């Protein structure tokens, strides 16, 4: 069985509430940094020293514990290649994916030659710890975890993550913290996490910082754990524009805080609207809300698209029948989306 990344539609116009993007855009300081790039900077291979230093300070880690990547997608692929590069053809090494999950996990593990083991969450999306532990064996080389989860927005308890890491010392446990800026929780710098060198934490600057098109991600882990991953990441995969943008994006804390407030307000508006419409949903620690519209899901998605509003139908994901994921960002966008949903229904 092959696993492919589902590439959603990316319209150039309309209200894009289907990809968890920052719908307010990046900091204006980022555009100034891009305008300041010179002809020679475009012609030369990038110097990453400022970007690495700024990111390390921001995350509170030493530079040797950090690896910048061309979007977190490259980090996911690099971890998969590092984990499975010596996978035997008979009884290949395995990657555990707790589903529903970002489909880059399975796609990358499969592309790197690993065997994907899917462990499904129950209908309430509580973490299936006992099932995960039961699937760990001597062939397990990679375990994918996401906190807050995509598409549910639910945080995995720290004790659960540590238990998984302890049960699979021969494997890398990749903890995707793509939405940690919204939850305000992270295991980066946590002493118990640092005591488990098989945990690698991924961060992206696409969501809260609005750098999705520039492609900038980061991996945080023990130097010895990052070493085989560094070997498979090309030396200049992060482009000069992303390297210039990251330090100024991280420095503009007012822009970040403003967007986090808008996201929080938007989620509350969505909760209240879904309550009025008697649509079940899950309270989210990320910048989106998953709602179960049931047999009305396709009508909602199509009806909103006809109005130029894009939301994500997650019905094909495990345990997500009839579910739609809606980005919660700029409050005025959320009001427009809610009004459209009410019209469609």
C-alpha cells in the first residue's frame, strides 16, 4: 500500500480557511527584510548564522540542538530517510502513525522505505496509548506524534509522550509542535524530555508567523540524534529569503500577539455559532476548529466554496466521518464564514 500526500486546492483568491494558514499575513517587517535583499545575496549561497542564532534564542536551545529545514515538511522527510535508510527489504522497519494525522507522516515514511503502521484514535479522539504501546516492536524506528493534533486541536499529555519514548528507545519519536504557538505549551527545554534523546521536536513558522510560502521549519533534539538527520538535509535547502525573514518575524512580538488574540476570539465565535447550530465540535488548542456536520458536511463545503470560502472536508480521515476543519484566524474572516455557514444550513 502506498501513501500519498493529499494536495488540496490553493486558490489565489477567496477566503482560505482550509490550510491553517495565517490569514492576517506575515509581519510587515518581513517584507522590509525581503526588499533589502541585494543582487549578490540572491546570487550567493545563503549565510544562515543570523537565522540559526535568532531561532535558537527564540526556542531557548543551543545551536547544536537545532536544525533549520525548508519547511517542516523537509524535516519530516529527513527524519524518515534517517530512520529507514538501512531498512531491510524483508520485514522492513516500521513507522507508527497515530491517525487522524498530517498525511506527510505516512507519505514520507513510505517514500523512505518504511512500513507504515496506523493506529487509529477512537471517536472521541482520546490518545490510544495502550494501542500504540502494543504496536511497538523491535522493527519500530519512528513514531509520529502531534500536539496539538491536526485535525482535532487536542494536546497529548506530556506523560503519554514520555511513556511512548521510553517504550521505543530504538526509535525516534517525532513530536510535531506545529501549533504550539497557539496552545502555549511545548516540550522544548523540558528536563524530562531532554533526558530522552530519542525525542525530536518539530516546529514550523508557517502558521503563527505567516511564513508558509517562504518555507521555514526547525528540528530540535539531542546533537547525536540530529546528526544522521543533518546528513540527509541538503546544505543550502533553506532559501535566502526565508533566512532573511525568520529573525525579523521572530522579533515582531506585537504582530504575533495580535494574531494569537484574533485566533482566540475566532475560536470562541466558532464555538458559539456551532452551539447555536447544534453542530458537535472539539475545543481546539490550535488555530482551527474541527466540527462534525455529519451528512451535511459536503453541502457545507460546497456551499461555502460557491461563496468563495474554502474549508477542509476531513471526512476521509479515520474517525472523522462528516467532519469539517475551519481555520480560526482573523475575526472578520470568521464572522464571514459563520454567516455563510448559517445561510447554507
